[in-house]
C-alpha cells in the first residue's frame, strides 16, 4: 500500500507549478499534503491564483481513493493528477456561487 508520503511526493511532481486552463485562468500548485490515502484519499493543495493564496481540501473516495491503495502506477498518477487539476479549476470557478465549493477552500493571503 502506498504511504501518504509516497503519494505526496508523486503528486507534487505531477502537479507542482503553473497550471493553465487553455488561456483562461492560471493557477500555481505550491504544495500538496496527503493526510490519508485509505479508505479515503485526502488532499490539501496550496495554490496561488489571481494574486491570492488558497488552501483547497479535496476528499476522494471509492475509485479515486483506490488509485493509491496499492502500488502507485504512472497511469494512476496521471489520471489522479488530471482529476485534481480539473477539480481545482472547478472549485475556483464555483467557490463564490456554491456552498459546497466554498467550504473546500480557505484563503490564506
């Protein structure tokens, strides 16, 4: 089973740096924390976007959590990285409109 540290290191390599939404919003993944990997995958991602610093909590269960419940393959990491990026951009665009999204993020600066 992959440890939280192993998953954090692998996801940090996949996600760190500037992420772009096809010429629209850009966000920079600054830090990835992984408090738990099984039975749920919990991530805390620190991002910089529009001159602001945020911490966003992502909670994956079921299929997404099972991606890292055993050995972490390159395909699993690529898929998980895609999901995290997608959810971060979705969170950014809905945080002011949806209560669920608003609870996921905490502005740090």
